[in-house]
């Protein structure tokens, strides 16, 4: 890619301004990294559309917009730039990553955190798109109050569907849950299922799917198809809430980082992706629980990992790649006395030989990336490098005579 970027190179760019991205922004800027968050829509992501949040630590009850505005202000106070931009392309192949937006703007950065979030999966049935926002919704806490004393249909049987259906009963007269499974079978947690089964306002329609949404300008009725008989039944409904999963916003990452079969970003506990210098956080990564609090957790870890990455890269460049002398990269650990002794003897031997090498010690308990870079699995290990290129690897050689012979000391 030919970059028509500005001269400014960021230390860290975060793609996505939801709770994961904003939390990463707080940690990145606080670490004195030149940090920017790129967000294509309202800052706050899906959380911004949630009317009530009652499980974020420190907030007994708050709204999504209120919480996200508070977190965004926090990030900005530390110096995070929040830029409205729709990222359409990204080049992660070089040391400097290049990000391109829909308007053709390009940004350069040394590290990237991918936090693009996810969007509700559509049923793609007649009437769904035409009446989205006019009776068709994907967020009960956003829209449930508009259906006071009215009849509502919920599609889905996972945790989100069942729990949101129960929330809707605070307002609606009746909530019909359409479930694809046999009677009594749902995919949510047992506690929520039991509450839903015992809720007098909830009615289940089993072995069925939503076939069509009807109405003139807004929802008036739905057509339900029984999967076993093929029978179509029309039922009065004033609102339809759909919970059939989410789609990660990772289309622009195809071929750039490792994704799973559903399109979620694969990352380890340090939020590291398959590409060096690229991290992932929030709902778009493979994870067990997708909540505002876990997204914020991801963002914090990703930013700290990015900071460590940049620190190690800079240190390695200054101490090893740009060194005037050949370098003996000595891998040691506080838990290995043998490695400590070897590092000490290398210093003595090198001094006696006129200091022909620069000796750089790497504590593998703190700087694992350098060890991974050169596939070092045994401690102690010594690498002979010139301008970062490997000339020789010594593993298991601890006698002075062997060291002198192989390193010409």
C-alpha cells in the first residue's frame, strides 16, 4: 500500500470507540503514548444504545449514554484523541501499520488495538429492514418502554432473548417468545429460563420461526411458521425484538489477522493477535462473556500489552539492532542460578578479550517477546547477533572453554 498519510505517527491507534476501545484509550494515553480512538458512529458502541446498566462496578444504575460519555471524557482528559472515522482497510504488514478510512484518510501507528465490536444478526425476513426502528428492535432496554400495555414478540432462546423478554414484561401486556426448539428447550441459563417459564406475561411458541413482519409504516402483526407442520399463523404484534446472535465488525480484517470460523478475532490472554504489534479487545474477539465490564477489562489489558510491546521494540532496536558491536543476547531468569552465573562469566570473559561484544541481558520472566522472536525455549541461552541478525545460538554451553572457542574470546 502506498501511504498518503500525514507526518504524524501514533504510538497507538484503537479501532472502535466502545467500552473496550475507550478503556484502552485511558490506559494508552496515561502511559504517555500518542493515542487515538477511531470510531465510525456514536462513541460508546453498542453500550451507548443501552438504556439501563446495573452491573457495571461502582454504578448501581446508570444509562448506556451516561456511562459511555463519562468514560469518553475520562479518556480525553488523559489526552486520547477521539476521531470520527469509518475504517475500511488496514495494512498490518510493516513495522508502521497503515489504517485507511472510508473518506480516504490514512493514519500511521506503531501499534494497533482492534475493538470494532459487533452488530445484531438480522433474520432477513420480509418487513424486518423496512420497519427497523418502527417496531423492529434489537435492544429491549432501549425500546421496551414504548410498548406499554401492548403485545410484543421476541425471537430467540439464548440468554439475551430470555432475559430481555423478562425486562419487556415490565411494560408490555404480553410477550410471545418464538423458539426454534422443542417444547421446554432453551439455550439460556437455568435461572433465567425458570423465571421466564413462571412469568404470567410470557407465552412460548415452540418449534417455530418468524416468517414475516407486517404493517403499514410500523409493526402491526407477525407471521409465525411451525417447523414441524409448515403451518403459517398470523398474530397481532406491535413490536418485534430479535435476538439471534451477533456479527463481529471484522470484515475489514479478512486476511490480516487470524479469525475464527464465525469471524471473531483470535487473541491470547495478553490480547495479542496473530500479528506482532496488533491486539484485540471487546466483543469482536473470541471470548466467553461479552459485557461492558469485560470489554473494559480487555481494553486495559490490550493497552498495557501494547505499551510493553512498544517498550521492548524500542529497547531492542536501540540496544541490539543499532549496536556498533556484535551483540551477545543473554537470556536469563531470576529462577535460574545457572543463567545468572553464565551472564556474569560472559561479562568477565568479554572484558578479558577486550570487550569485542556488547552484552545485552534479557530477563525472560519479563520480556518473553524477544525469546519468542528467536524461538528461545531453554535457559540459559546465548545468541550472537549482528544488527539483529542471528549468527550463532549457544544453548547448554556453560563451560568457559566452550564459550571461548565458539565466540572467539
